[in-house]
C-alpha cells in the first residue's frame, strides 16, 4: 500500500500530500496484539516494568511514559524499603491500578478507531468533532 493509498483509505486531509511526498513510499504492516493483563508482575525479588509488565496497544502513546513512571516508582520503593519483597510489593501496588486503567483506555480507543459500520463511524466522528470544538 502506498502512502497515497493510505491517505485515501483513511480520509486524511489533502495537505497531508506534502508530508507524504517525503516518505519512502514503503509502508510496513504489522499486527497489534492485545496481551492479557498480568495478575502480578513480581515473583520473589524479581519484578517486571514497562512493556514486560503491562504491554499496551499504541493508541494513547503511553508505553514509554508508563515505563519511565514504573522506574521512578520502583526507585522510590527501593529507596524507602531497601531491596526487599516489601519494596517490590509497594511498587506493584502503586503502579498496577494506573497501568491497568491506561491499558484499558488504549484498548477502547483502538476499538473506536476500527469501527466499520457507517452509522457508528458517523456518530464517532461527530462526537470527536464536537469534543474538539469544545476544547478549542
């Protein structure tokens, strides 16, 4: 699929053509998978952070930010409790609800973006336009 094909398919504004002129003309299609939510991130004194703990679909562009927030929270927990099970538990307790919520929100946005029913697409697009105009 060429960049112009993408522009037509996704109904991008015409001024996007200028941007597309500078592309390589090659697109890569890669599937996006929704991974199950982990019930816990840690085992013993080993824990996960970032995508290893809570891989997110890219629709909110939060993956990197959440990994950084994980690292900060883990550092604070280790600073407070040392390298103990309590530190890891506190880190997970602090971060898991937030990342679970963002993962869910990103999944919902992705599903909204993939609506194919013309009537539902119209409702979605009108809602976005209305929301955008209210925020301007």
